[in-house]
C-alpha cells in the first residue's frame, strides 16, 4: 500500500487559522480600537465641564483679598438669586440648568438655604424665596 501524500499547508495559512481559532487580534484590529478610543477621548473632552469649587471667584486677588468694587459670590448666593427670578417658584431642573451644578451639590445648597429659612418648598421640587 502506497503512502498518500498529504497536502502541504503554508505557514501563513496555519497562522491565520490559529488567529481565527483563538480570537487573536490582528494589527488592523488594534489600530481600529485605538482610533475608536481616540474619538471617544475627544468627545469626552469636548463635553466635559471644568470642575467648580464651592466659591466662585469674582474679583479676588492672588493674596485672597477682595478687589475694590468686587466681591466673591458663593454657590448658595447664585442659587438664591436664580430662585428669586421665578415668581411661581423654581424647579430643581430649572435651577440645575441655569447653574450647571451637579445634583448632589445642588441638593446640599437647597437644604442649607431651607435650614437658614431663606427659601421654602412650595411643593415637591419647587422652591420659592421666604
């Protein structure tokens, strides 16, 4: 009985088979992922807001002294002024849209203002000046 000659398999075909079998990414796959990550990073940078502190600096010198004619405005003052502009009361979403503050920060400010009796709750989520 004669031995049957087997087909020769090229090295490239064998490598491609193993890469497909074991889900090994190719250079093209890696480059596509890097391009997607770059696009996402640009999108995040474009939509991210700068972090804000508790006090908004309005005319404060580098030594911490107020400049003449200017004063520092607190976040509570900003929220209180926004609530004052609405006659029938300002909703939480309206205040958040105007200030750009995060939900937790805004809730804490509203709680503090209500404890000082500067604002009161007209109904759920609606606040008016006392």
